[in-house]
């Protein structure tokens, strides 16, 4: 059912990628966990996501969140992520932007200053942040357990040929493509190639391989493609470009993508416990990652990664959705 409504939003960006924190118009969601509430939102309220994320109110990269009361004892709040690609189980740049906007606007009151515990659909994340006056200057997320799900996968991509990749989980499942015969490395590609080949690779990968989170069957399928290459910015260890939705390239280095990449590198011994990993986006913005702990998920080796980044609030938006508008739930081109 499609309804009308007015939504107040704090618009921000995390290292260049948008975060629209919706501060009113929250639907009442069924379920005891954020995973259950996410599924209820998808079943009954997806029109809100479509209206606020797609054109003409949003754009291909648009991404946002709603804050909800916590689902577990001890947590400060819960986050529901909305995006052009759907309702993500976890979003790193989204968490950094949500925390920054919510703290600066007085929408979150941490019980312990400088720290937050957040329920998200993929589990729980610990957040620490720094402030200078009223400005939040940095946010660090201790993310959900991240792991290498499929090693040495291979598909034929029309126009490219055979592409080898790994699939890793960092809150979403990523096909991670490293330089190889038919992919010269990100530094040799432009946005045109990423936008052209990513959906083809994702489709072929999802046809050939199945992935499902061992503890939550509602988290499944390869939703994002991560192309890797050499960095351009001083201090970066590596560069990536993450494709999501139908036509988006993350302008940030992607928090869950960076977590997945760290899990992949850890599994090969290229990162060790305590190592840091500075990841650079397609526009040169950086996330500072670290392997915080080694753990396991259902018997599979995994890591707890952290990602640090910053966000800036740039506007306040009152968005009206009216079901007499033929584009009430937006469109994609
Ligand atoms: O930062 O985790 C992230 C993310 C997911 C999709 C876009 N950004």
C-alpha cells in the first residue's frame, strides 16, 4: 500500500557519499530484532525508501537511515538503513553519517560520552566518536564479524570475459575483484566501465554462487561489487570503487566493503591482528580500518574490523510524498 507523508531529514555526507537521516515519519515496525524490523519494513513500507532515495527526491547514490529505540538491553539506539539498492543489513558510511548528524542535532544522547552501542539488522556495532565543540570530527565503528565467504570464484562477464573474484562479508556480501588479465586495476578504469560491467558481474555471480549469512538467512546474495587497485592519495594502502543499486558508485571507501576487504586480506595472511588498513575511494577520500579482533562465525574464521571516517551535515530537508504525484515512489534511469 502506498501512502503519503511528510519526512523531515538531516542531509549529510560521509567522505563524499550521501546520508539522509530521516527524523520524522517513522513507521511502527513489527519484530523484536532489527533484522525482523528490517524485513517488516521491506514487506510493508518499502514505498518510503523508494520515495526518499530514488529520483526526483534522491539520486542513484542516495542512502539514508531511520533511528529507532534500541532492541537490546544496553544499546543506545537502533538503525534501519535505507538505500537505492534496498534496506541494507549494515552500512558503514551510513552509520558514520547517522551518528554525526544525530549527535550534532541532539537526537542521540549517549549514556557514556564518546561511545554508543547500536542495534543494526546485521547485529550490533560499537561506535566511538570525537567532538570539537558541537562538531563531531571522527566516528569509529567496531563492525560486525566479517569473513571470507567464497574463495576463487569465477564467472564470464559479457564484454570482459572471464573474471576471478572472492566473495567476502562485512555486513553485506561483496564480490571483490582484484587486477587480473581482463581487469587491469581500478587506476586504469573510469566510472563508465564500473557502471557497465558491475551489474553484469553481479548477475552472473548470483546465478553461479549462493551466499547466506550462517546466523541470519535473511542476509543473502551478492549485493555489491568491489573493484580494487592502486591508491592515488598519500597514506592510502589500497583503493576501491564499490558499485551498488542499479547505477551507484560509492563516493566513500565503503565501510562494509572495507570490512569485507580486510577479512579477505586477513584470510590470506596479508593483514594480521592489530594491522591498520587505509582505504581510498574513487574520489580519494579515506577510511582508516583496523583488524581489532579475531573471532569466528558458526565455525568459520572471521575478524572484527573497525572503520574510522568523518561526515558533514549540509542541509535540512522537509520532503513531501503525495500519492497523487505519478512519481511518488520515484524512478530510476
Ligand atoms: O559504507 O557500508 C557502506 C556502504 C554500503 C553501501 C554504500 N556504502
